[in-house]
C-alpha cells in the first residue's frame, strides 16, 4: 500500500507565493497571458435570419481546429444566439463578457452588430465584425470595434464597377436597364447608393429607364414583372432577397420576358442554394456581384477542406461568403492574440489595430485596419450561375469560368 | 401605358382573385353556418400546401390531383376539430372562441416550423412556368388551372348546399339554430360537417396555391388576414360574395401595383375594406342581420 503524498513546507510556500503574485498582477493583465482565447460568437441562429446565422456558425465552428494548426493558438468558442433581435444581441453580448469572453465576433445583421458594438465599447472588449454593412458601425469613433467587411457604399460601388467589367469582358454595351428592388431597409439603402453612384461611374454604358420597388413579403410579382417588361430595357438590374428573387425569376419565364440578363449589384438571393433548387435551369446565367471568397486562394482550400470534413452534406459554395468572413473574423482575433501574447482586452485591441494578414479566404487586399477600425479594399466578385452552381467569372485572377452575357436565349430587342 | 399591359395585369388579377376567393370561401362557409371565425384559416391552408408539396415529392403527384386526397383528409380533420374542440365553445363568448382559434393557429405554425423548418419549399410541375400567348396578352397556365379549380369547387359547394338534403339541413341550421334543433336536426353533426367542408375548401385552395407560391410556415397569418379582408368585402357568410371579394381584391391590388406603386398593393386592399365597412358594413353581397 502506498502512502498518500504529502506536500512539503517549501512546496506549500512556493504555491502561496505564486498565487499571491498572480492576484497582485491580475489588474495589469499579466496574469491573463497566453492560455486560451475565449471568443464570444454572436449570431442570429434562430428566427428570421436563422438560415444565414447558422451558415456563419459553420465558419466559426471550424475555426479553432484550423487556426490551431495555422497559428498554434488555442481558441474556445462561446456561442450565443441573438435570435435575430437587437435587444437579445445586446444582452447576450453583456453575458458573454461577464462569462469571460476576451473578444467578440459577430453578428451578420447591422442592427444587432451596432447594439453589440455599443456594449463592446462600453466594456472595453474588442468586437471583430464578420458581416454587417451599415457604415455607422465604424463611424462612431469606437476604439474596440473592428470590421473586415465592406460598408454599404463599398458594396454598391464594387458591385456596379463589376457590371462595367462584365460588359467589357463580354464586349456588350446595354443601353437601358430597368431597376427592381425589394422595398426594405437594405433595398432602400442600396437604391440610394445606386442613385448616388451611377451618374459618377461613367464607364457604365446604361441608364435606368424605370425603377420598381416591391414588397419584401410579396408572394406574387406578376404586376411588377409586367411593368418591368413594358419598360423595354436591355437588362434587369435587381436588388432582392431570396424568396422574392425566386418568385421574380419564375414570373419572368411565365411572361416570356427574355432580356439580355438579370444582374444584381450585390444582394442576396441569386447565389443561394434555394434559388437554384427552386428555379432549376432558369437560374442559369443569373449574375450577382457580392463580396465573395477567392476560390483559388490557398487558405480557401484549407477552410473548404475543413468545412467538407465537418459538413459532408453541405456545399461550400453556398456557405463560402458567410463561412469565409466569419472564419476571417476569428482568424483576426487569433492572430492578434498570438502577437499580443495576452488576453488582456486592451492589448488585444492594440494588436488587432496592427493586423496585417496577407493570406486570406475572401477576395481583397491584405487585412489591415484603418484608423476607424475598418478594413479597406474588400472586393466583390462577379458570380454567375453556370452548370447548376454559382461560379466566379470576374475578377479574372479568381475566375472559375468565363462570363456568359447576354443570356443565350436573348434574341435582341 | 399600353392597353396590352393593362389587360395583362387585369387578367392576372382576376385569376389570382378567384383563387383568393376559394381560400376565403372556406372561412365564409364556416362563419355563415357555425358563426365561428376561424382564425387558424391561413395556417390550415399552409398545412395543405405542405401536404401537396410532400405528395409531389413522394409520388410526383400533381397538386391539382393531390387536391382530392388532401381535401378528403382536411374534411376529416375539420370535422374532428369542430366536433372535438370547437363545439364546446359555440355558446361561449366570442373572445373565448377567438383565443381558442388563435391558440390553434400558433400551435400549427410552430409545429410546421419544427417539422419542416423555416426554408421555403415548392413543387415543380411541367406546366408551372408555361403560359399561353394570345396576341400580346400572356396568360399564365398555372393561374388558369387554379382559377378553374376554384370555380369548379365553388360550383360544387353551391350545388351541395342548394340541392342536397344535407346541404338544405345545414342552411336551415344557419338560418335558425333553435328551429333546426326543434325539428330534430343533429346540429352538432351538421356544424362539424360544415367545418369539414370549409377545411376541404381551404385544402383545395392550398394545393392550387403551391402552383404559384413557395410554402413556408410563416405564410399562415398573412393568408388569414387576406381571407378576412376578402370575406368582409364580399360579405361574411356569402359564397358568391367570397368569390366576388377575391376577384375585387385581386384586380384592385393588380391595378394599384400598375398605376400607383407595387408597394401600395396591400394599402389599396385595406382602403377598399374601410370603404366597404363605412358604406356597406355587411359586405357587398352579405345580408343584414
């Protein structure tokens, strides 16, 4: 029988001294050094934004393992559901900080992200925004809020510029567009952006001949499509959501309206799996210019492999945007943690501010924050549904296929 | 604005309105006889839409054919719902009936969310995206089939109430509840039968609606509201009124979308509702009580 091991007087004194030092140094953040980075991930995983929130969550879930092998840092995710609600987002952010989150990531929706940003700033805990386009999030002078996602203005500008690139690449110059948009906050913001930017983008050869807004909950768009068809435009410029884009595309077929094409400057809907499933062959050749992942980037390959391993039934192409930006947000936090060597919020915020990440999943230049905490230079891609799935057709360095425009069935005006 | 465009829009409005009318018909029939306002009407239609989608997925059964078994199933469910749950509330205050049916609606929506998830689902038939071109006028095939089905169902229901003994008995119940009981009619059974017929109507409307609209659990409340607007405009309890209300709402929404703004479509239908309530509170074809 073995005797229980006794602690010697020296060992006891050393332990007490160690504990004392840790307590004394805690306020200075030195005791938080190294160990594990606790990342509070806030996403709308239920209610009306659940589909996209859950898609973003897939990117968060794969991040710890990938970043451990990339950067050698340990990450613990603390997941919270904002329930697609601004107030819930705020209270969940408070709770995550109380429970010890060192950095927050989220939250897909601009309203919820703005609420979380207030909490992060008040509590002095860094927030890295994965997806949210409202410009004011990084215009408040916050010191702890960082965003690696284009602002609404950039989204419109990038999307419209790519339309010009598309026309150049396909040697087509449509003269007239009819503009249809979903009449919600997002659609109206995009419309304001388009109206402000279009006259200044002189490389675009077309003019908008009619603008038609429609109810986001519309179940029938026959009147709207009749009006758009009557405008005799060369192509349809569309800012939509998912369900309305399906209804609209079907209605175009029913009304035998075959313009040169359907192009979105960067709204959801057209690149989503449900759109292709619901419209079948009529999804082909629809074009959308959203922020997108670089299918040819080395890191995309790593993330895609990790994604497929964890979610064998899902297709990365339909999650790439959400997964990519959410992964990058956690990568920014992990990279800062590695450089700071500490989980102290201020040290983390300073390290995030000095971020310079070259290897990315998403299209754009290196991840570097400007003094406002915004990454400049995130790019969009011209994505076309070809052979049943979205494919990057522009910019050329990331292209998976050549753009097809106008639609093959187009027979001229 | 060309006459062709206006004609296209009006035809589309009439066809859609007939389908709306069929949906509202069930609501009107139930209220006309049982005097219960079915606040779960839209949710019931959404379930019928899911039934059509499931039958299409499993057996490639066209929603027009699926309407028969789904209507039979809904007749049975409606009968059981009235006999088992609603009958005890017939003599209770209206707010009790209201709360009961709102509770049923909430339960149905959440069950659909749990079973089917939040994603929209649809059927894809061969003719769904086809249309006929008559000169420059384009007529949507699916809408025509749905409208014809709505007319046939309404005619069948009208004939049942007019010419069958059971239908006559149901009308007697509706006209004079006490008198019907005194002459020995089984009022509870007739009420359940009526609720079953109303549910069957909404089932047929739901199956037809899958030809035009994707189904998601969140659809229910908007259809319930639309149903109310239609039956109040047409006249609560009047079968021709439901069809007329549906067509009026369909056409006025379409024309508002064309001449004013597409976003103003719902506004116009509610404006029409207010006008009817102000100048003919019993509805266009309703009877004063």
